C-alpha cells in the first residue's frame, strides 16, 4: 500500500496543479470556473456514490444516482449563493433547498408505494446534500471570492489542500515510525497521538512556508508566516476530524474503505474526507482575516 501511495500521491499533485493552472488560464482569458466547478461536481458525485454504498451497507434503501444528484445540488447551491443577495434571501435559499431535497427524497423513495425505510433513506440523502455538497461547495466559494488579478483564488484552494494533505502525510509516517498510543481505536485503530502531533507539525510548517512564498511573490495573503503556523495546525486538526467522521460512517456500516478505486488510498471519499471539513473553516478564517 505504501508503494501505491508513493506513486499515486505525487501523480495526484501533478494533475491537481495542472488543473489549477488550466483553471487560472481559462479564468484570465475566458471565464472562471470552467474547469474548477465541473471537476468539483464530478468528484463530489463520485464520493456520493461511495457514500451511498455505505448507506446500502447500513441497510438503507438509497440509490446512487439520487444521492449523487443531491450532493451536486449542494455544491451548486453553495457555489452560487453570493454575498450580494439581499437580507436573508441566501439563508432562505439554503433552507428551501434542504427542504426540497428532503421532500424530494421522500417522494422518490416512496414511489413504489412502500413506506418502510423511506424516512431513513431520505435523511441519508439530506446528509449527502450537506456533508458532501454544501461543505464541498465552500472550495468553489474560496476560489471565487479570494485572490487577485495575478494569482486567482484557485491557488488559494491548492494551498489549503496541500496544507490539509500534508497533515495526513505527516501523521502517516510519524505514526508508522514512533506511534504507540492509540488516538481513538474504536473509530480508527491505526491513528495514534504521536501521528497526530507529527501531522499537525507538518501542516503548520507547510502553511507557514506557503504563506512566506505567497508574500515573496507579492500575493496579498491576509496573515503572516508566524500566525500561519497556528492556522496550518488548525487546518490539520480539523482535517483529521474529517477523517474520523468518514471512519465513523464506514465502521458503523462495517466496511474499511469507501471503495478501492484509488490504489493505496481507497476511494474518492477517503481522499476528500479531510478537506471537506476544512473548507468552511478556511473560508471563515479568510473572511475574518481579509481587510474589508
């Protein structure tokens, strides 16, 4: 598994950087979001199919297509609700969309005039809408709202992803080297306190280094490298929480990985579980730190 991670991990980074560069080029010459949003929706839809497999393992009568549609609706909702919306219209739109997904799921799963399991299946669909869609949509909001003419918000997103995944890397290798004390063995038996500390140190250093690099290139990053140490550690901690949330879902269903589509990593959900929880935290930190 380690050999697969060493091969596919750098490959993913190269592909991600290529997509980010293409997004920036298209945004500069044509229109922003031409790469970012479709790719994000595709990733969230794939993760939703895996989440649906978890639901099915729990005995819920959910369907992969409807679960994927609900998750993508969540992405689009978050992506296109703008700050300029008057009054509580943004909140009303979000609440209305959630109600529509819940009621739509109840109608869909009762279409065969069988009511057993409808409540659980529709609630699971709403979970996919929020957990994958709404949280994942924050990545596009960051891409849209932060950055400048020289460096677009897509590079901010890349930096956040690198910080979060660096914590995973640091925790993995530190845990393998010196990990002895189990963190939460009933949720994730392989995680250790030593691994967590190593991961947080790694994410803090990476965040500080990326901040210093951004400042050296005159990118208006709203915090200093020293404060970035704390922000990086926070991103790493929240990301590990996201990993534990996904582990909780899988262990409750009695499965180890969401799927085996990515050698060495498991499934799409296993890769994005950390950034999902970090995305809204990163958004609010940037909002608070960025001068009005």
